């Protein structure tokens, strides 16, 4: 009985397949297929509309989300940069305070307001002036006693500092070598620093530290200026010269200390 049922089913399927193929071969199935497809498409149209709506919303949401993530990343980079700058400024202030802990200098801290670089001079403007007892020729230092320049102009609430690489800067200096050579550190239009008038018979070598000699009015002895980078020694000249690398980057100064007395 079961066998007969299976045979009948198989025969029925076979006949239906042959019938459908015959209709397709005679192109009669189009009269049936097209209406059926149209009815199915019409019945599925609401579902497809809903699906398209959610796909579109999903895409819009994804783009907005990516924009938000990108904005957050940019804000994070800005915050990281600000934190790094604050950390560097804090470290600089600590070093300046550490320097004065071990010295008997009276000093006052100041913030750099602006910087001027031109053929006539290399200066910075700070936010402290005569109101804080700042005077012309007061030395200005950063870090742990590194000299960057002197006060050349004072107003009530601000002052102008001439940097050591300024063309008009001239500072009495000593090389920490065996001879304790004395010379004059001069700037060169903001492009470099040289030590001139070093006695010819004294030995000066690259790497030697240069400090203030105490022979320039208003500048105490022992403030660090920089290191000897190159020595220019001519046989028949009475003096030798040396190129100096400043102990700090003179192009990036945010906070300074002014020595106003001892």
C-alpha cells in the first residue's frame, strides 16, 4: 500500500513537471507567471518598504556614529596635547623653584606674552614690570639657572627681555676649563651665539660649559649659558672664538624667572 502511494506521488510530480515545461516551451506560462509574480510583489511591497526604511535609518545612524567617534578622537588629541603642555610647563616651574631653593637670589616668576624676531633684535615680552620691582639689566633665567637674557625695557605691568642670541647682547662669560678662560658671549641676529676674545694660549674644547663670569653689571656669577660647540682658532690672531650651543631652546619659552636681587 505504501509502495503504491509513493509511486502515485512520483507519477503526479513527474506529470506536473512535464506539464509546466510544456507550458514554458509553448510560452503559455507567461500568462500565469506574470500575474502571480505581480500579486506576490504587491503583497510583499509593505514589507520591503519597512525593510528599506530600517536599512536607511541604520546607514544614517552609522554615519552619525562615525562622525561622533571622529570628533571624540580629535577632542581627545587636543586634550592630550594640552595635558602634555601643562606637564612641561609644570616641570619647568619646578626646576626654576629648585634652583632658587639653593640660592640667595630674590626672584619673581613671569609669563611670556610675545616674542619678536627681526634683523634689529630678538626679544620677548613678559607680564611683569616696575610694579614688581623689575629693573633694567635684571637677568632672566629658566630651568635650573639657565640665562636666556636681560631686561632692557620696563613698563608698569610688562617688560622686554633681550635674549642672548640678540645682535646687541654682550655678556661676560667664563669657560669651565682648566684655565677658566674669560671672554665675551655675543649674539648674532638671533641665529646663534659666539664667545669672543678668548685668549689664544688657553685650551678650549667642544663640550666645555660656559657660565656668566660675574663681570657684567647686574649678572651674578655662575648662571649657565651653554656649551662650546666649535672652536675657531687662527694662528696669528691674539684671540680665539667659539660657537656656543645655548643650554635651552630660545625659541620655546613660556615661563621665566627674573633675578631682582641677592
